[in-house]
């Protein structure tokens, strides 16, 4: 099986169904000899911030001499992005080989009358298989959806469970209340394994605290941060932080956005806990790693004059964070919004957060079967009395936004990671 046939197998033979439960991937992994049991993990859950935390931690561990596997989702352009070792994506050949191995066992499971794993479960098993084969020291393992019944939750004893920002999202799978969603996310907490919790609302903290106590898992939750921001512009952020666990002066962070400061603080707390467990992490190398961390499609500047900013904000919390941080960077620039969303998101609330900040909007559609028709989005956006145009084709929508934006102003692109991935590829191909 070559690379293209591997993709065809995943997308057309397996398909995109998402089915909660661990039995299918457990059966697949058992057929593979349980490669996941030969690895060490930092397991990351949360509604937003997982990818940023995963990228920062990968950089930090690699800078300190560790051989680091990273598994994230979704991808922006290619499946290979999801599986990396020391920031190097799995090759097309290795990807095809891993998926070929998964297919052999999936076919055997089907022949035996067993349920066949989903696409995400197959990719997760392939990642375990690949990381085990290459004997990485630590795997940064990002939850795909939820926690309790996510395919990544087959691991038994992580070095650390890291729970980032939790908010309302994926209600069709995780529940309609913050309590239900928090309970699902906290499902990654394991017995006697430490937990670092991002600064959360009290109801989320109480759920995490109860779960950790039940499993005798040390919980690190520091809410009394003293954070001083010294500089914040398109070149990066400089800040200091002190609390009961950490103390850093003048941290340089290349990731943009107010929310990345709190993400970074949580990662620094995670490093302190990992140090307690015996990992050798030098402060100078932690600092250097953070000053060279980049995360594609997240507050990423792809063009100047006008500034073109791509951000993977794809739910209410993400859009809220983007909206709160935009004035810091816009500094009087008029904002053209390029927006495309999925139909299962709370897009009316998303509009309410971002539309008051903009001067003009182009509404488009993500490349996904879950996309929201841009004309439907227009009906709700019309209430804000802002000039807007509808163009379902992402490339054409970008060209409209670009032509309508003055060189001294900026274009902000957000709403769906599917849209950001396609748009990023288009912009880079034209540059």
C-alpha cells in the first residue's frame, strides 16, 4: 500500500464516523502486541490549548535531550502532521507502512466478526506502533475528543495528565453542560499519576479535584498567579510569572495571543511537576524552547501589508479568546474577517464575539461535510449591520478579502481548522 492508497483506505473504506468506546482500539492494539505499553506519556486534554501545550512541551523536552514523539489532531494539510518525532513528520513511506499494518489487523477483525476501529482509532494505533518502533523517550499525547472514551485513553500510567482550558464544545458527543464536558475531559486522570490543571472556573476545578482525590492523583492547580506582561506585539510576548510552584522573569514566547500566556504558565507548571518526577529540565533550555516555539495556524502571521493572521479558533471559547486579544495586535488597524464555520458549532455566539471588532467580512465554507452553508451564516451575520460578502470557495474568498483590505490594515481568518488548513496551503502556494 502506498501513501495515496493509505489515505483512500482511511477516508473511503473506513470513513469519518466517530464512535465512543475503547474496545475496538484495545482489540487492535492487542493484535499489534500492545506497543503503547512500551512508551512513556504526557497526556493532554481540554477544549482549547491542547495543541499549543503539546508543541511547547515537545520543544522543551527535545531541547533537554529527550527523543520526543507527538500525536495531535486534527491536521491542517496532511495526516503526517499528526505523528511527529522531534518535530519531524512521519514520512509518506512510514505512514503507508503503518497504515498497511493496521489494515491487515482490521481485515482480520472484520473477518472474525469483530467491530472495526474508526479512522481516529486506526491513526492512534498507528502512532503507538510508529513511536514504539522508533523507541522514543516520551510521547506527547493529545486527546482527540473528550477524554474518558477517547482512543488515546488506552494508556495506563502517564508521567503526567495535563488538562487545559475546558468550555462548551462537541455537545453531541460530550454533553450539554460544562459539568458533563469537564467529567469527560477529566477521564484521563489515572490512579497515582499527577495532574496539572489549567486555571479554570470553580465548577471545573471541583470536578477535577474530586476525580483526582478518588484516584489518589496529586493535583496541581495554582490560581494565584502574579503575571506581568512586559511586551506584546507581532514579534512575540515577554512576561514574568510567579506563583506557589514556579517563578520566571522575562520569559520570551513567540506564540501570539493573551491566552498563550496562560497556556505557557500551565506548561511551566507541568515542567515543575515533571522535574519532581526526575526529568532533567534546565531552565535555560526551557526558556530557549519557548522562544522558538511555533504552532501553524494558531495566531500565525502569513503576510505583511496587509497583515494576514490565521487562527484556528473554531468554537465559542476560542473565538472569545481571539476577540479579547485582537485589540492588542490591531492597534487601530481596520479588520477584515474571513470566516467559515462548521454547522455543529454555536456559530451565533461566535458571531457575537468577533463581529463587533470588524469593519468588513467575507463568509466562506470549510472543506468538510460538516460545513455550515455560508448563506445561512450570512442570515445571522446581517444582524450586526457590517458590510459583508459571501463566497463559498475558500481561495476566492481570500482573494476578495485581500483586495478589499488596505495595506495598513489586517485580515483575520478563523472559524474552522478545516478552513485554516486549506487557506494556509493556498496562501503559501501563492507566495
